[in-house]
C-alpha cells in the first residue's frame, strides 16, 4: 500500500544538502514521495515573550491552514524553540491521523547541552523527529518497542536510544511492512 | 502504546485542553475534555474516567470543589490538580481532599510522563487488587453446596444468617454430609474471607501432636522440634479456624481450648511469650455433643462456648430430591477433571440412586459417580456402573430386622428388574413367599 505523499516545509535557514538528505530518509521510511519546499516565514507572531519560546499549537494551526493539502501529509521543520501551554518545551507535534505536523531542531543540537558540535548526530535526531511526527500524522500512536522511532521521547538522550525506523508492528499498521527487506 | 485508560481534562483555557488532548491521544489514551467543572461532572456521570486532570482555577466551581464532588461520584478516580500559581496551602488542601498529585503548569514533558505512569500504575494496582479479591471470592465460593430440597435450603439460610457474625458455630451431621464445605461457606461469606480458613482434623492427631499443631512450638520444645513453628490458631489470625471431629479431643485439650477461646491468646509449646490471635472458631462433629456433656465426656462450659449456633446437616437419604442435582454436578466435575465429554445418566440409574441408603452420604455418592465415569462406556452411566451392592443396604439407619428384610428384598427385586423367578432364586425363597413379602412390605416396582 502506498501512503499519501509528504510535503516537507523548511522554515528558516538550512543547508540544502541536509534538507535533501532528510527528504530522502523520510521518503525511504514511508515509501512515498517527499516534496521539499523552503519557506522564509516570519514566526514572530508565534513568539511568547513571557516564555521566550514559540507557541507550537498556534504554529501547527497556521501550517494546517496555510499549507495543508488533501491526501498529503505536511510537516514543517523549524529552528525555533517550541512549547505548548502545558509543557515547558516540545520537540514537535502533529495532528493524530491528520494532515499536519511540526518538528523543531532547536533542542536537537549538541551545542545546546554544552557538548561539541556533531552534525551527523543532529541529522539523525532530525530524521527521527520528522519520521516520528509524520507517524502520528499517518495515525500511529506512541509505541513501546524500545528501538521503534514511535517510542515517546522527552529528552534528547531518549531520541538517541531509538532507531530511525518504524518497528514491524508499526509498519504493519501502516501496511508498509511488505516494502521492507 | 495503546491503553484502556480514559482521561478527562478539565480546564477553562482551550489551548491547555488542546495541548493535553494532543499529547495524550498520541500516547493512545482515550481523552475527553471539559471547559468547566459542571460539564466535567456531567461527563463523569455518563462515562467512567480513570484519570482526571483538573485546573484549580476555573470560573464557577473551582478544581478543589470539583475534586470533592468527583470523590463522591467515583472514589477510585485519580484526580490530578493543575495550577499556574502553586501555594503550599492549596497543595495541602488538594492532597487532603484526595487528589493524587498537584502539579504546577507548565510541566516538564518528563514530569508529565512520570505523573501519568504513576497514576496508571495506581490504576493497575487497584484493578489487580479488585481482580485478586474477586479471585479469592471465587476460590472461596463453595460451589459443591448443592441442594434444592427444603432441608438443604434451610441449612443455606442458616449459613447466610450466621456468616456475617463472629459467633462460634458447631456443625453437626453424619460423616460425608459436607460439614467442612458448610464451614467454608460460612467463612467465604464472612468479613474474614480475605484471611485464611485453617482446618484441623482433631481426630487424626494424638493429644501432644494436636497441642503442637494448634499452638505451635518453639525450637527445642521436644525431640524433633528443630524449628520454631506457628500453630494453627496463629495462622488463623483475622480468619477462621475449623476444628473437625471436635468430639475426639481429650479432657486436657478441652481445658486448653476453652482457655484460648476465652482469652484469644496462648503460648507456643515450649514458649513463654503470649501470642494474641483474632480468629473465629467453627467446629464439626458427627457425635451428639449434648449427650457427651450429659455423660461427662465433653466439658459443659466448652460446649456452650462453642455452641452459639448449631447447624445440622441432614443426611442424603433425607434429601433424596437433591440426588439428581448432585449427580449432574459430579458428572460435570469429573468429566471436566478427566477431560471427557459430559456423559449422561440413564433414568433407571437415578431411580436406583434415590433408593439407595447412602451411609457415606454425599461423599459416597461423589465417589460412586467418579467410579462410574472411570469404568463406564464414556457415553452414559448405567445401573451396572454403580456399585449399589447388597451390603450397602446394611446401613447404620436400619435398625429393625423387618426394615432390613424389606430393604434387601427391594434391592434384589430391583437388581433383577422385578423378575420374580430370578429374584426368588437369588433370595432362596419360593415365588409364593416372595409375593407374600411384596404384599407385606407394600413393595412397588419403580415406573
């Protein structure tokens, strides 16, 4: 079964090579086409001065209203720090079984934690976040399988513990397990 | 991570409700949202929610007031109070009113995960506790107590009435009538049912062994006492002790027993420490204890201490109407135990069983059915599969020779399907004599 295609919207400044590689990884995981779109959108309306963070709920609604298309999953990748009112921060979020998701790279880089820069690790974390949020958009809930990318992660170390891939069970739910070796 | 936990989010801020809703549905929870306390309480009356996350400050009824109401609707519900401005006073008040936790918004994602994990564990424990309790109830349910006869129904009514109390009970009945089952039924229907029922077969133990068995012993109390050992009274703490064949205990043990029943305290054999135990005592006997009191072989004071309630179980021959029900129950029991298809029983076999004296009562009937299933053809229990032999007629209830003769002739006639020639030959009397006896005893061929 072929899943609906994906639109990856990069909001902010990213290396094109990295975005292409991210699109490839996402495409390989879900066996569907990924359309890459770069946007230079002003995110200041979503900034909360009290929290010095960007409102993830409001941004998700904006992506849904401005970019979402029928029969496609749209995911926005941003570099700003996201929050939702009840939580101190989020790595990303998506409408479960919906059309839209968002993922932030802000808390994924090693430098944020006083560690040496590691682009490879950053890339892996970024893939995991995109695949995870897209999984929700395709209807997957959090998975208990330790290496599954759908495992819930609250710290960046948790993200490192899981793989970039869906477990067999999650693949079966999406009907894409036959595509795998 | 699918789960069966239902969650209700109560907050007047839409963005908070949305955030929590999205967060929890991604975890596989079923989530409901309410914008104020009255909507939440309405929802709670219609649907069962396991975890309720409620804001403390809401227009109208606040979170603390709602918490109190929720606890009256569903005391087991886990309520987590959320607040943007935590104060010690409100936190203490919330916890005093039964909140599971009190958290300050916004939470760290990890704190939220921990909170819900802990709440889920609490729910799982509560549900496990419920399920274990119901398993105990099932284990203790005495399904072998079968009988639609008035005599048996009277016994069951007495069990129901005496069970909730703490009264001592003496169960009297012939051997095999199910005295221990009645004791179990009393225990299973009493407030002590979650604690053990400890049985002691007094008749099977010598005086010194019974003493050690009942009171326990300290290491070195006697040769062979290698370890400290708890006695049955100690084991029955908060539960019930069942003393079977109470009439067999010695005069010395009667005194000891009386003292323990009066003080609910005792010392282990060889020990010097007083041990307290809160137990209920149920005794059983097939003897007439009152007669034993009258002839001085059983202490009167102990008799009255034990005999607060007396339940008399009728022998099976006095409740023959229960035989088909019991047979059906034992057939199912043993066919299941032997993994066999359920067998039937021919009507003639039921008739024969109803005519039988059953000196061994229900136990004898049970053994008979078990044997018939083992030796039978696997489809139907027939008369020939049942060990209804001649000698069975000689039961303790038959006292006169006339009665014995009548029973014996009836048995032989039934055995030969009322073929007078064969029956008279077996009885070694002539046919006329047999006809005269049939007339004399008013014997009738079964339908």
